[in-house]
């Protein structure tokens, strides 16, 4: 099969990749599943809202396109390893290694150019090496708090633990304001 001129990927590889990341649409977030939240959000739903949140950031302060790409890539490894949370009994180091291996698999699947971009974005997010990665990490935490707030509002269980373990970790002024706006 011929490779796409822009991505260098064959149609077959593209379809395999799209199918692989499509798993994120159906994989429910572990924290909500473990707490028996009815109709828990998917990983893809979480990533999508983060990407939309990134679109409304201050354009003078952040590269918005980069923030959106970081939001869309930050949990991509979970299409292979699943949503590993502290409740899973996996150390942060082991989680990082599993996700790194998954991102390297994705890199191999999609080819060097696109694969390197995905992997570099994932590393940037993981190590918060840019202001964009820092704000996206904050948006990740904030989205979890906002989701807990929304579940509580609709009558789900008390999810106070999500607020307690997250609220003090926000690093950016904007996300701190948002967080305190919902509690």
C-alpha cells in the first residue's frame, strides 16, 4: 500500500493506529469505575474536554496549538496500558515506564516523523518542560475535579477525596481560580 505523502504512513498503518486510539473512546476512567460512578467518562472524553479547555487559554501567554496537542497526546499511552491510577497499586516509576513503552510502540506504529512528535509531546507533558506542559498538567487535574463536581451535582456518591488530593496541586493562577470557583 502506498504511503501518505504528508505522514509517511501506509493506509493500513493509519487504520491500525486509528483503531488503537479508538479504544480510548470506550475505555472508562479507572477512578470513576472503582467508585461505581454510573456512566463514567471515557479517557477520550477527558482528553477532548482538556483540548477544548486549552483552546480558551490566554493566547498571549501560551502557544494554544501546542496546548491542544499536549492535551490530546497526554493519555494516548492508555490505549495500550489502560488508565493506571494510584488505586491500582502501581508505583509512579512503573506507571511511567509502562506508558513510555506504550508511547514507543505508538511511535513505531505511526512512523518516525509523526511518532517522534507524539513521543516528544508526551515527554514534554510528563516532565513539564514548557509553560504549555505545566498548564496542561493543571488542566488535567482540574478536569478531574470538575468531573467529580459534576458527578456529585447529579447525585453520585461523595467524591470529596478527588478534591482533597488535587486542589493544593494546581500550579497556575488561572487553574487555581477555576478550582476554587467550583468548591
